[in-house]
C-alpha cells in the first residue's frame, strides 16, 4: 500500500479532484482499506470529480463504544455533498458523510506500485461474517472507524488549534465550545458535592430533560420527501420525551435543540440503517431526516461528520401552503 510523502494538509474550502478508481485502488490493501479505513463501492461515483473540502476529519465522535472521547484520524477529510447512498450496504439510509484520505485526492502524491485491491475487493468488504444466528452483517466506514482511528481525549489542546487552523471552525465558536466542555466537566464532578452546592443538580449544558411522555399520542403525519415542516418548540418536544430524552427508544440529542422553531423540508423517510456497533441492519419506523439539518457538534467538541439526526413526526408540524 503506497502512502507517499505527507505533503501540505488540505483545509476547509480547498478545491480537490477525487483520483480515478485505478489510482485509488493502488493505495489500498488486500481488504480494500487504507490504514484501516475502507474505500467503499458507494465512493466510486465520485472518482474523477472536482469537489470542495467541507471540513478536515482529523477527529470524529465515537458512535461505536460507550466512550465520550473522540477518535483521531490522520490525513482525512470530508467533501461537500459526498454522502453514502447505501447502495452496497443493503440500502442503509443513514446517509453518512464519507471519509476521504488525502491520498485519494489531488494534489496528493501519485501512488506507487501495483494495486493490491480491485473493485470486486471493495464490494466483498461490505459484508461481514454473519452472526451465530445467521443474521447478515455489513461493514462500512462507520462500523470500521475504530480500526482507522486512535483515541482522542477532550483535554488534548492541539485538536482545538487544528479546528481553527484547518478552517473547520472560527475562534469564537471554539472558545465557546471549550467553555461548555469545562462547565460540563465541573457539573459531572459536582454530583459528589452536597445538593446545595450544585448547579441545576449537576445537569450538563444545554439543560435538557424530558417531562413526558404525556397526553394523547399525536396523529401520524405520514410525511413525504419535499414536504415543508417546522420543528416544534423545546417545551413541546420535552413533553414527548422520557427523562432519558427518548421517544420510543429514539434519542432527542442536544445538538437538535438549535433547530427548534426552524422550518425545513423532508429529505427522506428512514426505514433502515446499519447499527455501527454490530453491523446488523436495523428497521426504523416513524422517522425522517430533514434537508440541511445536521449535527453541528456545538456541544460535542466540533466533530465534523455532520450526521443527520433522526426526527420523530411528534417533534415536527406540517406547514400548509
């Protein structure tokens, strides 16, 4: 597998060309991976295209283990608009933002030596050995992220400087995020203090705790792609959530709060996604994603993955006309 010299790091906003399929295959090992990161069949459609770097992917949230730390990646970026369509992974509808190694992009060094991987290798690597009960399992960039990254502590200062230098975030945004990290660290430690010395009982910011579910179950909206909706207010949504901030098992994450009161169009319904922990296909009901509504990681240390949150219809109202 050829890596070439390091070369300059790409920054947010840089224009790049995705290398041709044969060039990329020459950088991969026999499993179709580079340093543990799969190049997936869904990425082939971007080969040869000129695209813009959305953000550097030097770090990412860990969606596989219970850890609250991030994971560190080397020479990896996200490209604007380059999301997985799930076509080689059982029709998964998570629409994850894809990870691209800089070696797969111009002006990265030319790969040297013969290719160890083929297009068939990429397809074969999408299927994992089945479980003991015979259930089919998938492999993708999301399921293999632990193999392609290293642990990254919240208290490693270099990551925040890199967020600014790379153009991922503005200094003021990073400063605010660091204050949130420090405040929440204090809140978690304060649970050991007498109750009178705690702030809001030691809850982390932004303060979010479900008060329901209460009242009658709302009528289903049966939303379709393209329909205009408005995200309900925080108070309305809290009434649909358990104290763990879940509605029938689906989490309402704090990163969804900034969208309360905003309008957006339904991108598509979500009925199947790959479980990143097990590789199994999960079936979902009453779930949609919205156009240009994604996790901005304001409270999770600026993970650049821009993951689409899943919305229950109870958290939305249809906008007529």
